[in-house]
C-alpha cells in the first residue's frame, strides 16, 4: 500500500547534519519502497552578503563582487548535491537534484506542488538553525505546516 503512495520523495538538502540524516532516512525509504528521491537546495542571497557591503550595492565593482559570490555559492551547492546524489545512486536509488534561488520554504513548497511529491523528508534544522534549542527551524516549521503532502521531520 505505501509503496504506491510514496513514489516521489523530496529531500531539501543544505549539507547540515540534519539534512544528511534526512537523506539517510529518505534513502532507506526509497530503497524499501522503490521510490525516487529529489534533492533540492535553495540559494537565498538575502542570508549572504559579502563582508563590508551590508546589503547596499552602490558601485559596479560591488555588483560584480556579489555576482561572483553568488556564482561561487551555486557551484558549491551543485557539487554538494552531486555528492549526495552519488550516495543514492550507489544504493541503486533513482535520484535527481535541483537548485533554485529565493525564499527557501516557498521554493520547497512550490517544487513539491509542481512535481506532485508524495513525501517530504526534511531535517528539523538547517544551516541557519540554532542547534542547542529544541525547537523546529523556521523552514522546517513552515514546510510541516503548509505542505500538501506528508512531511517527515528528522532530528
């Protein structure tokens, strides 16, 4: 019964210890249920601004620096996702990945809706969470409250 329900598993992945645990759990599920995994990462430049710029862009030189920074982050993210995808492929799991730009929770929810995801497996905190507090991260909380499919939170 579950094998027909859970065919598309979305794993929002940022390289944090919780997203690594979420991927591990998703791989177990995908292997047992013959499901496909979608790795998904969002580059949100509002969290990242080069030192000294404080988010204010005045000169052409500063704009070029931010563009280079953004491209560097996207390349690092792609490398991280390719490595995670290799782990899935080594277990015989069908996997694909995607990188988008914007608000993290909104992009995850939109992707899940567009691709008709049947389960989201997400870490309880990401790179921006406060690990010592026993509360949900803001992204995982928004996903769990607003997703149209089941959500498995991994601590």
